[in-house]
C-alpha cells in the first residue's frame, strides 16, 4: 500500500466506465417490476405445466423466467418430490455420480465494508484481524495438502492489505507449496469486485473461478444492508463484477445470493436474470457455478436474528432444486455453513461441489484451532475430509479431486458447450476415479478405503467405452505403483 491511506485507496477502486458499458439504455438487467410481475403471473401453475418445465430441464435447457417462476410458486408436495428426483437426474446427466470437494482458506479478514450480517465488518470490534504472511500461508497450505486437499477457495476481506497484488502473491504461494505427493492444483477466489486490469493480473497467475455473491438482488434491500460500506454500497460495481471477469479472460465465474436477506423467490429470479445477461453478452458463457449460502450466526452480529427473511430447511431444499432445474448445466456449491444432514440431503437434489474439513478462521488449519473470534460466521458441518468423503461414498457419490479440465483449457465456452451437451462426465468420471484412487492410497482411513474401492470398481465397470475403461485400468495400476497426477 506504500504511503497511500485507506481512504485514498478506496477512492480509486471503482471505475464507473467499467459499469456503464454494460448497462442497457442506462439500466441494469435486474428489472424488479419484471420479476414481481412474472412471479405474480405464474402464481398458480397447474400440474401439467410444471411437468412440462421439468422435461425441459431434463433436456438440459436453461429455463426462461416465466418457467422458473412457475416452479417457485408450486405448492404441490407431490410435484416437489418429482422435482427433487429430476434434480438428481439432471446432475447425473451432466456430471455423473461425481462430487468435487475443496477447502475454504481464509487469507485475510481486514475489511473496509460494514455488511450488517458479516462478522468481518469493519465496525465489529470482537473480531481478531489478521492477514497471513507468506510463511503462515505456506503452513496453512501444508496442513491442507497433508489431509488430501487439491482445490481451494481462498477468501479475502476488502482492504488495501488484501489488494490485487496480495491476492496474486498468495495465489502463487498456494500453487508453489508442495508436500510429498501432494499439492494444490486449483485455487478459486472469493473476494471483492475488481477492475478489468486487476483481473487480468489474476488470470496471469492462474486463478480458477472468481466468485462474487451479489448477496441480494433487491436494490433497496442491498442499499439498506450495505449503506455503511464505502465500496460495497455500490450495487452496480458488484452486479457487473463477473462481466468484467469474463472480459478480462477469467472465464469461470461463480454467482451467488446470500439467502435470508430478502425474499428467496426473488433472489432465484435474480440469479436467473444474472445468468441470462452473462449468456447474452458472452456468447452463451454463463456462470461456472452458483452458490446459495444461507445466513448463519456470527460473532457480535445480532442483526441476523432479526432478519424477516430467514428460511427453513424445507424451503432451502426447494430453492436448491429450483436452481438445479433452472440452470441445469451449471455447477452448484453447498458449503459447510449447512449441517451435515442438510448437505447430504441437497447433494441428492443436484449439488455438484462441497467443501469439507472447513475451518474458516484466518490461520486456523495449521494451528488446529477453532477460534470463533477469527471467523466470519459459525459453521454447521465440522466433519473431517475423510468422514465427508466416506459419507458421500456410502451414498454412491465418488469424490473428485480432478483439476485436469482447467489445466487442459477446458474452461469458459469450451466447458459450457460440453456441459450443455451432457458430456462433462465422459472425461471427468475417469479422472474422478483416478484422483479418488490417489486420495484413498495417500490419505484415507481404512474404513474409507474399503467403501471407496468398492465404489471405484463399480464406476470403472459402468464406464461406457471399452477403450477408456482399459486406459483407466492401466492408469490405476500405475498409480498403485507410485505415479501421481495421471489424467485423460
Ligand atoms: N469480502 C468479499 C465480499 O464480500 O465479496 C468476499 C469474502 S466474504 C467473506 C464471502 C461471502 O460470505 C459473502 O459474499 C457473503 O455472501 C457470505 N457471508 C457473509 N456473512 C455471512 C453470514 N453471516 N452467514 C453466511 N454467509 C455469510
Ligand atoms: Fe467485508 Fe465481505 Fe464481510 Fe462484507 S461480506 S464485511 S465485504 S468480508
């Protein structure tokens, strides 16, 4: 940061010309009247309409707003059961019985903003602030790699201490820290909106997906909750952050809304309009992932208990299913904010990624502590990676640590194209099997090894192509003999 004050730094972050170029006749794509009218128009969908829409989702076509509105307004429990089943079928079609796992790594929790729901907000005096230095970050990476992790989402507050140069340096450290057979092969980032030039810098150091959650798509609610954040209060700077990512070449982007801030049906319509605007502006490339964090308690953050929009578990399952059906080909992330039983349940309606072994205190992996004064919020699922993987294997899901796609350039429009044709799993399932084998050999408990190996045998047999099957068998033998990082 040099001699620049925090105030001066803040003044130079937002580039109005990088917002204006994306507006349509001076307006953003989030047309609230349209959302409200569409939800109103589709208040009482009949059974046949809902089933027709489900068929469209099962054909892996993205829904139109009227169709999503009809699903959201469905009050028939029997139809919801059919939608849950359809959600899983869609996931299997696009991704196979594969779940990607990763660990969240909180790198810096200084923040200039004051989001009323977040433990890291600037005015929260009960939070212990820290930015990891290189040695501390290396210790964190070593602790994670030693458990078997290959993928991270690195998380940063918005502050000059964690500006783009810090993010780039920490990404490089994460990629270059090796332990025995292990290393981090893909780093996604969840951080504040950046300008195009900064995003280009992150692209150069090999960033994976860039996630920015809009929190709420409802303009007035957004203003109310973020009015005291000097940067975050700019709704449009955030709304177009992922457009800027794709413009800068970071073509895997992650959308999200924080459920519990406003009406859940409105937020899903917002996520859909966001998807459609990205697809329209970037030749069909929409979000690589959609996240749907639900508000969790945080230290010294009483506002959360007063929100009138908190949602129960049943509604949560419905909203996850509605997203699955609305954007059938996108990745969907369920985090350890949720309790184990809920995570296990929503994996069965179509989630494709989850974090495991999460510890969200800055510096907490290497120190083996669970210190809530360093955490952004309180976690619901504290299972170890080994336990989470075993639970998934018992449900018939194979955990994938594969990162081959990104390293072979299968991102952005290439990925979207194969996802829409339901062909992701053709390469991904063999790669999932290979990386799962590595995990079982290097990190798993005996109990997990047993269930895991049975699953590998089953998945290997169900690979559709005889020559791929043979190649995978040969690669598995090489892995058993000590080779690593083999992929198709
Ligand atoms: N500071 C950056 C930002 O706000 O974009 C990125 C990091 S922030 C730590 C990551 C996400 O955590 C936010 O986008 C928000 O959706 C989520 N979050 C904040 N407070 C939360 C809470 N109390 N419960 C659950 N999720 C929360
Ligand atoms: Fe800062 Fe992000 Fe938390 Fe808001 S959500 S206070 S921007 S860390």
